[in-house]
């Protein structure tokens, strides 16, 4: 199999996407990507990120590629964790307080800022709905974050998420309460949980 075929085959199995890092891992010269672009088979989405021509690739992966501190959170993370009934209209992303990157200029991104101390609380790697692995907060962290800013979101999302969480996690709320203490929303989380217990 030649280099071009190897890349195209890899991309088809990888949500129509490849990064320059993955090209190097495959021991393929990066000039091959330039050739594939010239043949109109591949498009460059941003520096170091490529998708098959006429493909979106994985929009969630593409958005945070090279934004090492970007974590999907709030409603977007609930959606990834199957606790949201609808696909969110915006991308909810949490970053560290000192973040100054390009996501601030994206009108489809709702940024939340967090201290270094709380950044890692509930951080997981998860497959996006389109198949690539991205950083995301776990369910318990999302519930705490949503309670923290519930006046800014629709209350029905929070109610639905708690009902579904209770159905699945019934007897295991220890982690939720631990996160709630760390994130200073213990009282509010306890109130919500009492409604569903």
C-alpha cells in the first residue's frame, strides 16, 4: 500500500480526520499531505489537522484541536454523557482562567473559566458523538457546573439530567457530593438530590 492510500484508509477509519502527529506516527513524510490536498482528496481544516474532501470530520475534535486546556463542559458534556435530550446549539467549553486563545472569538462557543485547582475535577477522555476522543467533564462535574450557573441555563435541562442521573446512579452519589464540596455547591446539589431520592 502506498503512502497516499495508507493515509486515506486511516482517515476513513478515523472519523475522516488525521493530524500531522498521526501522519508522523505512521512514518509517512508530511509532504504526502500536500500532495493529497493538491489532488483535491483532502482539506486542511487548520494547521496540522486534515479531513477528507467534502467531509466535516469530527466538528468537536476539530474545534478544540491544539487548544490543550479546552474541555467540553456543561450542556455539551451532558450531551456526550447521554444526559441531554437535545443537541446543544452552542459548544460549552471550560478553560483555565488565564486562557487567551482563539476560542474566545468563536461566536458558537460559550466559554467558562475555572481555577487551576478545579480544572482537573471530573476531567475524562470521551468519544464525541462523531467518534474522536476529546476532553470532557464527567456527569458529576457537569451537574455541579450546571447548578452553579443554573440561572443562565434552562432549568428543564438540569431537572432532566438529575432525573436520568438518579435512575442510573441511584446508590452511588458519593462522587457527586465530593465534587459539590470542592466546587462550593454542596447545599444546592443536596437540595436537588433530595427531590429525586
